[in-house]
């Protein structure tokens, strides 16, 4: 009898530890969005505002949401330049569009990007909250209907950069 009780107790301890481990991993590596945090755009969503940023005659655009005050955006300029170079080498029809949150930022951001050697196909003003841009930089692959095909948020690591380059 004691052996069965010991076995049941050991199994119960293992189950409790496994549940605790899952909870800890989920909360530390996949934290829930804090209350009041901005919504985040997801692939498959469609926005009328994004239809307007895809240049006429184009099927897709890679919208690069940036802000002149964002140091991660500035640090990512060499990658944006590489995007442009590889897109041109491949002859891809994907347009590169820089989106800024306000008209005042358009000129300043254009100067920053150009100084870094990146010249987007166009620079547009976009209300980030309307299209659920959670922060900058955010890259969104968008079709001409305003549908988000893919999203990358933040300064990308090497794997993230490779993933973006594949969509060109």
C-alpha cells in the first residue's frame, strides 16, 4: 500500500512541477500584453489606410514604419539600404515605403534615411495607431488591397533580416 501511495505522490509532484514550469516559461518568454499597451498589427488584417501607401501600379509594398526619434530605426538604416540593393538586383516589384507618424517627421526622417544611403520609393504620413503599429521600427508587407501579409516588429536580428529579404 505504501508503494502505491509513494508512486501517486511522486506523480502528483511531477505534474505540479510540469504545470509550474509551463506557467513560468509562458510568462517569462511569452508575456501577455500589458494593460493599456497598443494593439499590434497581425498578418491577415486589412486597412484602408494601407491601400493608400502602396504606390500606383504596384502589387506589394514593404512599409517601414519609423520615427526620427527612434534609435533602433537609425541603427537599422544599413539593413534598409541592403533591402533596397537586393530588391533592385532581383528586379522585385516590391516597393519600399517609409511611413512616419506626422508630416513634421517626414522631412527629418527622409534626411536621416538618405544620409544613411537608403532612399525609399516613397515617404508617407501614416497614423500608426489606426493600423496598429505597436512601435518603431515595424515592417509590414502589404498588398495593394491594404492587406497585411507579414509583420516584423523592432530592430531585427540576422534571422529576421533574412526572413524579410526572402519576401522581396
